[in-house]
């Protein structure tokens, strides 16, 4: 039994998509695991539709799905089919009456291609390409699927490039395309991490929003959240800080809130640490299984900015003095109506570090202070904020110096 092997190139590497001759045998992926994960996450986040409008499943792709719909413009993904399959796709495109092709070739786009043939590639290939371009131009006017239109336009560009016909895009178009590719590549790169912290239903909803008018905001937000997760403290990272510990992530469902101060040191987030306030009574500190709560529909707060436990508990106390209803309403407004443009992604991460350094100043144990300062500084360096937070780091170093001086004076 012969298999069809499609080469798939992604920004994260390449892999093979293997299709068995027996259509009942599902697709098999082989090659770079990072590239395979990148592709599956990309397909999931972008909610790619197939020929009949159905959402494509990475485990149930057909060769036509992969080649026809999984390499849209600016995605950074290229699909290279086996030669026989490629010729089959080409023959399907050019299988039309001669008068339709003659009509299509009158189009300036195709005429430009024809004019360049003398200095192009071999004769038989020229004929195939010009027929394919003519077929695409005819069908482009009637196709309903947006993704299919993108695929057709991309193919026309490939043909023009192959024949030496260049289309000059404006500087703005080129710049926007570069930003789009970089942003989507960044989203797909952090998706394996985000899946440990955001439930499948919420990720699916965000994937739909990414395709809408607010798409750029949600792409940036996902990358921002991933940066916060990557640089936040791990298990025991804020041990002993009490109410001065910084909450980096906030989850909610109904009246319940989960505030995460430390992520699990392992990839599986079954022992993160923080404050669980399920009944609105102030809650208690302890280990929180993020994997479990997101499976039960608990959602991550996309508009959260780092705060100390003291600030959170203080806000809850103010809510209680104003009555339960008013408190709940205030909390909901804070979660969902905060202006997302008021705080940049860098500001979100920076504010967390500033709070940590300020809280650290209350530490009186020299060894503990030194260890915590080294750990925070390492994460600040990882986030690329050493220069930005230079003043705050110097202030913390001055406090440590004062502690050392006091200890030396006491020991004399």
C-alpha cells in the first residue's frame, strides 16, 4: 500500500504529513515535534474552515484539506505535495473549456504573465502555469470562501514569481504583512505553554476572536500573558512573603476567584500556589490545581494586572462594607471593563516586578533577602527589563547593603 507524503514547512521547522491509500486510516505526522505542535496549535487557534465550511481537525485532515486550506497567505506555512498529487491539483484547475481560458487570459494579470514567457522557464511548464493562472482568475470571481480566495491569490503570486513577473506591494502593505506574520508566529510559539493555563473552551473562543476586528488585540494579549507566565515565580518563589506576595494570574467563575502567586515548577500545573476564594468569604492560601479548575470552566482574567494579596484582600474588605451586591458588581466591572489600551504588555510585567521588589524591602533576613533578590533579578533579565528597572534594582541593593552594614555593626 502506497502512502502520500506531504512536506509541511512552518516557522518552527518542518515535518511530514503521511496519508495512507486507505482513507479510513487517519493522517500520521512524522518529523520535528516542535513543528508538528506548532502546526496543530495554529490550526486550533485560527479555527481554519474546510471546503464545506467545517472546522478542520488536525487528526482528520485529508490531502485536499492540507494543501487547499492549511497554507493561507502570511501564515508562514507552506505545503509541498508529492509530484503526482501536485499534477492532479493542476489538472483540476485547468480542466475547463477553451473559450473560458481564452476569456480569462484577456485579463491584464494573465496577459502580463504571457508577455514574460520568452525569458521564463521551459515550454511545457510555461503552458501549464499560464493555463493554471487563467483558470484561477476565472474562478476567483465566483468563489465564496475567503480562505479559498487567499489560497488562489497566493497561487497566482507563486506563478508570477516563477515566470519572473513581480508585483510590487506598497511599503505599508509589506510592513503590515511582516507584523502579522511575526505576531501569529509568536502566538503559535507560546501556545503549548498557554494550554497549561487556559482552558480549551476559552482558547477556542479567543481563536474565533482572533479572526475578527479585535484580532490584533487578542494576539498581543496571548503573547503578553505568556510572557507573564514565563517570568512569574515558581513554587516557593515567594515563600515567607505573606500578604506581600504578588498575584500574577487571576481565574474566575461565578462568585469564585483563584489568585495565583506561584506557578508549578513542573509543566503540568497541578501544584500552583495562591489564594482560592470560592465562596466570597476571603478564601485561604494553598496549592491550586490549575489543570483541574480550567477543565471545570474556570477562565483566566485577560485584563488582570499584578497586585499583592494585601491589595486584593483590602479591596474585598471595601466591597463587603458596601454590601455584597455592590461588591460583586464592582468586581465584575474590574474584570471585564478595564480599558485594555491603558496598560501595555511591558507595563503589566514591569508592575509585577516593581511590586515584588517593594515587598522584598520588608524582608529582614539577609540570606533570604539575597536569595530573593538574585531570583527576581534573574527573571527581570529573562524578561529583558534590566535597564528599565535599573533604579528599582539599585534601591533593593541599597536595602541589602544597609542590612549587611547593620549586621556587621551588631557583630562588633
